[in-house]
C-alpha cells in the first residue's frame, strides 16, 4: 500500500525491530468512501474513534471543549481506518485486501476527490 499517495501507513520498525500490530490503522482523506467500498467487497474494517474524546458530550460539558480545541485529534478521527490484521489472516486474504484498496484508489475514487 506504500505506493498509494493518498494513504498514510503506520510506521514500521527501524533497526531490525519488527512490530506486532494490535490494529493496522491507515489514514486517508477518503476514509468513509473507502470503508464503504471495502465492506461492500466483504472486508471488515473499523473506525474505532469516530469522535475525539474532547468532543464527547461529558467533556464538552465539564471542560467546555469544542470543535477546534484539538485540531490534530479531530483530523485523525476523520481519517483513520483500521483494516484487517490478525495471526490467522492468510496471504491470499492479505492480497485481496490490498487489491481492493488499490482498485478503490485506481478506479473508484474520483481524481477530484483525491
């Protein structure tokens, strides 16, 4: 997926360190459309924090937080998408997910939306 300019991948280990991911979360401005495309293709994916904690009702009330209080957190909550990762994922399943993501950005996503 590193060849897709519209995606930011999680950092991977340096100096021979190999990470073990609990979630494999990518970032893209087209998150919602990509999520819909993947789900229609039979690929489960997740948005785990659709609303940043400071915009949860209790925090808005107690601390008077509002949109714009933490713009980086707000941006991440709109662009993060977790794609399948687990120890039992087969190579052909990984390839299928990759192919579908490439297909989305090559054919489905409108150039004006990129």
